[in-house]
């Protein structure tokens, strides 16, 4: 049942739904039927905070809109916190980023078998499915001393007793965790153990499965690697870009060259040890190859967000109300204080910032004015001042209000970058290799401004960073962050003369790109599509993959 339906019901039903949801996914211990113990207000708030922290949204402890959106996201049956209240307390204390279920196989040679195949996935014949699954297992045997051997049925279609049994099933399929049709649960797997279902991995046969970068459907390889992690004893990780995070990460284009993140390698090695270099990488005994050319696939939908977001070269970057906005063309992306990206898909600038004239295809610079928390946009020879997301009256105004002149005496007709430095509270504007400093605390919001004495100065004074930056923000403890192309540099504690400043990746550190796309870099899961699990929700939101 969709939460958007529940939220229109009475408050009591909503609270019951909240308790059920938090209990189902391990954040809240179920009420004790023997003592009729009720959940306390404090317990609910703490459970919500834990869920928010795991989901990468702001911890409020209340059922706010972002939390409702996260809970409305389709997901599957495996809980995020495995082991109940005691395990939850331990997880709050632990420092390891990855999570283990506490269960493992007490052997390193494991068998797997496929008992049924997809029935409605064009282009995925049995051999190709076997090859995809083999490569998914290989991701884990590359990191740990594990060997996986595929079993085949005998002449009567029967299998000998094996470890990991794989099937594509629909709706009720006799394991207590029914699928719910296309757009609902994607898959689930059972942890190792002595139960008859231990290690079993089930994929929803109502999904349309694909491979090799087809973002219009559900990538079998990505889901299989995640599920086999569960079948080997791994729980969910809360650290991006782990394959075990509860979010579907999109299609892997280059399967043979895909590698697990360090988080995943450490997790599997914690259970089974480190693989020695002399151990072979083959499976049973030869790893199947993918057909060439690739089989026909359903028409792929364009996904412009990934190249736009992950290749960098942003028109403007701004720290606004503690969130970082990346502007490019007509779009922007928004990273929250927690470090989580609000959406991998961009938002249109004109739909969020009301008052910019139609036909504007890029902005030059943006910053938040600390004197009154207004947001200032520079576009060409004009600037706008916004109160929250609405432009104030009497704007735009000419850039000449800022009284900026170059050393040559020529007036400035465009701003390249702008920021207010938390180190000293002053505003800096950059243009064509020069910068000006303003004390807006003395300005009172007046339109006419005058730079501090002694300006402009050369951008080269900011040693160790590009002099022709795309933009600058103040972040952290007064640090200045300089952005150029797909890299950023950090000048710590307001220091101008830091000759050695190592650049880092904007794509990886800020925008949830596992790698920067290039012809020589193997692709990794890089953008989510609308996947689904137990609770149905809007297809417009990023959707949780709990067991996929």
C-alpha cells in the first residue's frame, strides 16, 4: 500500500504504519505481546533518526516530508538493521562502515544452480543469464578465497543438493516473502545458515531484466552482485559507493572490468579472509564470455543526467543554507549538509528560482549574502537578488552597482565566481583573473556597493588553485573550496599561500559518481533508475533497494 494513500488516512493509521515500517526494517523492536509494552515517543524519535542517518537525509527525529518520501520509496524485505535491538545498539557504536549479518558459510567452495529463468526479459537467454550470474559471483571471489561451481540439472531436471539456489519467481513463491509484480520487489536473498532456504536468491520474474548499460530496465548484474553479497553473509552498508548500500545504483556498462568498492572488499574479507595472489580467478573452470555483438535489447531511454553531472565544468557552485548547489546549463543538482545528493537527476533552474527571465540557459555565479541571507545570481552584465527562491522587486539590476573596475580601468561586465568567505565574513567576486572584496555587513543591502581599498588583486594570490576557477564556496571551518572542470581544491583555514594543494574529484566526492566517465575508465553503477520493493511509491523518487 502506498504511503501517499496512508497519509490521507487518520493519524492513528499513520502511526501504526510508521511503527510497522520501522519494526519491519530493524529500526524499532516490535512491541512485547506478553507485557503489551507500547512504543514510546522517545523510542520512535530515535528509530526515525537512525533510519534518516542510514538513508542519508537530515536527522530530525520527526516524520517530515523527506522522511515520508524515503519511507514511500519501494523496497524489499531484508531489514537494514539485522539482529534486533541489541544489534542496533552495537551498530550505533561501531566504526566499521560495512555491515555483517553474523552468519557465514563454513567452507570456501560453494555451489550454485539456476532453477528457473526470466520469462519476459527480451534478449536474455539461458546462457546469457548464466554468464551474468557467473560474473556476479566472480566479483566476490576476486576479493576473497571463495570458489563458486555451477551445478546443472540431470536428465530428469533434478539438482543435487547445493548451496545457493537461484530462481526467477512471481508473486507467492513459497518462501514467506511474496513478490508484488513489476515495479515492486526486485529480488531477495537469504543469509547463510542451516535453514533449507539458506543462500537462496530469488529474482522477481515480473521485472524486465537487462544488462550492459541498459538503463531503461533493471540491471541483472547489479542486483545479482548485491544479492549474492547477502547470500554470503553481508548486510547493508550505509557508505556510498558500496554495492551493498540500500539504493539501486543503476546499470554496469562494462561488466568484466567492474570492481567492488574497498568497503565491499573489506566486508567479504572480514568473513572469509584475503585472497592470495596465486589463487586463480576462474570459475568452474572457465568463466563464460558475453556474446558479441550484444543481443537486441529494449529501446534505451536517454539518461542525460550522468554525463552532465559527472563530467564537471559547472557554470556555478554555491553554498546556500548549508547545502551545495551545482549549476550547469538550465539545470542544477543539490547536495545536502549530510553529504547526500537530493536527486541524481537535475532540477530546472527556472522551476526552482522564480523570477529569472525566460530564455536564460546558464548562470555565471551564485552566492548567499550573509548580511540578510539573500541569494545573489550573476548572469552576464546583470544580477538578481532572491528572498529564498523568489526574486525581489526591482531586479535585475546592472553589474555597475558593484563599482568594479579592472586594473586597466575598464568596467567589469561579467562575474566568473562569487562567494562569502566564512573565514572573515566578506564577499569576493572574481572576473577574468582578478578579484574584488566587499564588506556587505556595512552595506545594509543597498544596491550601490564599493569594493574594499586595494582591489582588484590577481587571482594568483590564491596559491595552489586554478586562477580561472569555475566557482568558489566557503565550506567547513572557513575553508575555501575552488572548483574547476571536474576537480576541486581546498585551502584550509583561510590560508592563501598553500603551494601544494591536491585536487580531488567533484564527481566522486560531491555528486555520487563512482568514477569520472572517460574512454579509458571502466564504468560502475552510477545513476539510479526507478526500482521498487515492498512498499509501492512514486516512480519519480530515488528508490531503495533493500534486498533489491
